[in-house]
């Protein structure tokens, strides 16, 4: 994540099982039901790897649904990919989050309800379609089987070659 001297990005959980928590954003954050996600949401309608927020090449933050069964929403609109703007509120299952860009001193881990997210592990940023399928799902009917039409991995948002 590009940090400016007096600005940081965060998500505030407004509703759902994480209500009241604040998450500092890094370059890529994964949402889902599984324990290997950055923000785990244990509620109805949340897929194992449901959505991600990542920084695009221009430094903007993008929300992307990872072909979840029940969708990711801005208001009542289901989205596939959405460039986040300060104040945007999105919903994943019963969880509702607001994206904010905050001016001021960087927060510390001592803040109440603050979760520091380290971001993605150091690994390749591009994968081929076969590898994307292997890393996403073990179902025979997984849409990643037809990954040739996909630009990004449905699990982590990495570019598919």
C-alpha cells in the first residue's frame, strides 16, 4: 500500500459478526469464511474465499467479488469489481463495511478494536489458469475450470496469464 505521510486506509465494520472492529488496509485483503483469509466472516452467505480489496496500479483500492455464491454488494447492487471511494459501504453476507481514507497520525496496535493486517505473503503476482484452478477450489463444477476467460484469480485476485 502506498502510504502518504498523513493518510492511511481502513475498513470499519458497521454490521455483522465483526461490528465495531476497524481494519487497516494493506496492498491486498481477502474476505471469506475460511481461516486463511485476512478478514474471516463467520456468517450465513459468506463463501470460503468471498471477496478481496486490493490496490490497483494507479494506487486506488478495488473491491472484487471472487465468484462468490451470494455476491458482494454496494447498496443493493451486486458488483464484480468496484473502485472504492471514501465513504463507500459494501456488504458481504451479514457483514457491512465502510471504506475510509483517514488523515492524521498512523494508528497503533494499542487502539481499541483495531486489527493490523499484514497483507499478502511474498509470492508471485501472476499465475497461469491451471494453477489458479488448483488454488481456488476442489469442486469439479468450479467456474475456474474455464479460467481462460478470467483476468484475475477468483481466490486471491492475482492476474492470470
